[in-house]
C-alpha cells in the first residue's frame, strides 16, 4: 500500500462522524464488508487499530484521532479549493478581473463596466491594463489579463473572440459654443490638416487606405500620444480629426467642436472581446464575459 487510494479520506471521515462501520457504509453507499476491508488496509498502513469498539460505537485511538484531524483538514481544502473551482458566486467573489483596454476604452467603456461590476459583484475588482498588441496573445494565454477588448483584428491561435458592438467614424472640427452638425466635401477633407493620436492607429490606417483610393494621402498636422489632447487641439486650430462616433460625443462635451459625417465611405469597426481557450470554461471567467456582453451591447 505504498500509494493509498485517497478514497480512504472519505472512509475515515465517515467513521469518525458515524462511529459505526455499518452507518459509515450506508453513508458512503458501500457494503459493510467493503468499509471493513478499507479499515483493515488503513490499520496495516498506519500500524495501528485506528478505531476500536467502545461499547456500542467505534472510537478512535490516539493515532486515529490524529489521522481524523488531518483528514478533516485535507477534505476541507479539497472541497473549498478543488471541487468548488467549478462554481462561482458573483455576490461574494473577491476576484480581480484584468482587462486590456486602449485609452479610448478606458474613457468610454470602463465607466460602464465598473458600474455593472459594482452592481453585480460588489466585492470584485476590475483592473484595466494596457498591453502592446504584439504581447496580447501571450498575456491572455498566461492569464496576465482575462480579456482584451477593442478593434484588434486577429490576435493568434487558441483565442476566442466575440463581437460586442460596432462603431462608425465621424469627423470633428472647430465649432462654437452652440453644438451643430456640419458638412465637409471630400476636397476640403483631403486639404485639411488632421490631428491623429497613436492610440487610434488602426483607425488612422483605415482612413489612410481609403484616401489612397481617391489618389490622396492623410494630411497630418500633428501626431499626439494622448487621446484627450485631440479635442482641445481641434477646438483651438484649423485642424480636423476622424474619431469613433461615441468618442466624438464625449469630445463635444469637453471642447467646442462640431461633428460632421466623413465624406469617404469607411466600414464600421467591430469591437470584440478576446480570451484564451485555457479560461473558456472557468465559471468566473464565463460570468465576467457575459457581464461584458450584456453591458456593452446595450
């Protein structure tokens, strides 16, 4: 019996709580001879009687008591840390969920996700992280982040992806104190200098590609590393900018800018959430993904 069957843990637990071989057998849905045989093997292993008859019950020996204490502790860990791994209680969890978001995601999406998490899982934590796109697949695989949310294209193998919503691009231009929607011709759009932000790199690439179809190029006036610098720069210059529509709504509240439809046809961008196959069936991860879908698709 060099490597004992760990089912003996349940046998010892039943014996210490029932103090009877027959009642322990009934509790374990085993025959009485099977439990007696298991007890015999344990006695051989520990070189001790472990349980002896004391009147109408089976009482543990001192060695049996120590074994029973260890069994109680081991089964508590197994039930709490292993068997409960498939369950998840949002109301009581203290889990931290890490999500890769761009600057725009932090500005537009994070407040919605925080509000939903506070309502549904008040003790959980949401941690936004920025990860270079070339490192995203590895970060998802290693569990450094739970989800990546954005317009990210194909990230790699063994990753799931799920569409959340679509966003269109619009233009912003210096406006007055009264917000209004304006129009702009293709010629004006091409001739105007643009404010571009590195965090909107994919958006800029789509716009540049479309302008090349018209025999033009994106006329960049200034390239800034900070997304929130865009509305102020546009409001205080003759520069324009192309941004996702939900961001334009925010920028119009932050600065005196007007919104105009782009004079070029660009396909809507699909924002998705990505996760690794390792965590696909994790109960807590699955709950969090569903919360993200329900929150951002509204």
